[in-house]
């Protein structure tokens, strides 16, 4: 199993910055920002397919959550609600190149049930022997990943479903874990919380070997949300120096590219496709999340952002917070 070496390569900001005369290298370039066309909501993009279609969640701040798809031409679907949603919670998390999506809802029993949907056709998904199932991504073959809980273990544990065969992802010292991203090789990335309460990123290869933790340098917490078939990983980490949560990309050679917006309380990268196009969000100082589209490109590196104190902005808490599910 090949282990990666980590090094911070460059920083890129969401806002326009002066051009400096520096050596060209890989960097994160923000192409677009967007919001779901309804007032009073946060826009939380989750995954992006190779066509540029984005699946995500809208949050009304009252605890009501709905899904959406933003097509590559910028048009949105109406808000998406699972027909069996009885808890005001429909999370849309994954989208593949066939525009099949997956996610989870809270039913009348107060439990999480996974779902798959194509158009208006919804199908429930419950992992065997589970009491709660949350789907978080799917690949082009329809293989799935997410988190499940059972009567024997009420803490959520990451799992992968390949061709209908469900396997748990075993991580030493995990209390809870979620598999957030799966590629077409059935490699998986995700997050786990250890017995001390610390959050770490993990990677599982197609043979089932797990690397954990795989956190960026100078971080106190990390989550990996997505990966593509070329070995690029995307996620979010907490900067140990400032306490600020920043988005990042880890390249196949182990370089870490950081995305930080000085005018935001949080920046996250949640999905990456095979064209190295990414989706994520930036949370403003009022706690409102705005969608972003970014890419990895070659060009002048952005100036290093001066570190700043944490804004202390309190973001709204959601029903999923109790299970440790991140977004």
C-alpha cells in the first residue's frame, strides 16, 4: 500500500488578489459562486459529476433541509424532498454521470433511511441489520458508501456497498465514522472521530486497506469528502494556528493546496470530478453558506494569506449534529 507524503504547496483565496511575479505551479482557482434561488437559505454543494452537475443541500436555518441539483448550465431543480420524509430532513449527497443521486431522509420513526433517486423515482436503501443508514456518495457502477448504525453499535460506522455486498470500514480507535466519497475504482475517503473526540481523515483503497489518519500538516481536525479517479482528494481541515476551517486538495504526490477566504468563517471543498472541477462552499460572517465551483490549474500561485484570528462566528446547529455527520 503506497503511503503519501504531505506538504503544503500553495494557498488560494476566494477573493481577487493582486497578481505577483512567482513561479507557476498547481493552485486552486475559484470559477464561480452561486446560491439556490430562494431567500433565507444556505447553499451546501456536496458532489459534482464529470458533466459539471452538482448535487447538494439547502438549509433554511430552522432545521428544514432539502436537496437540489444544479445543472452545468447553471439551472436548478426545484427543492428535492424524499416522499417519505417526515422529519424535515432530506439530504442529497452524491451524483454520478447518469444523474442518479443518493442521500438520506428522516422518516416517521425518527430514524435515518438512505435513498437512491433518478428523476422523481425514489428507492429506499437500508444496509443489512442497520437501524439507521445514511448514503453519502455513489459511483458510475452504482456502488455506494456512507454510514450505518445497528442495535449492537448505535454509533455510526463507515461502510461501502460494492455490487450489493456491504463491508464495514474498520478504523482503529474510531468512535464514529462516515465514508463520504467513492470513486470508480471503489476507493473511499471519509472521516472518523477517535476516543479523544478528535476528528481525522481516512483513505481506504480498493483492496480494503485503510490509511488513518491522513490529516494535512498543521491541522487539529480534518475531513475528506471526495476523491476522483486520478487520486485527488478534497476536504476541510481546522488550522492549528488560527482555528479557522479551510478547504483543501491533496494531490496524488502528497502536495496540499489550501483554499481560504479571509472574509469567511469557513471554507470547504466537498466534491471533485475527473476534470479536476470541484464544488464546495464558503460561509460568510453572518453564517450563510454560498456555493462555489473551483478547479485545479497551473498558473501563478496566489499570495500567501496572512493568518488571522478566528471570527468566532457561531454557525447554526442541525439535527444531524448529534450523529456527527459533517457537510
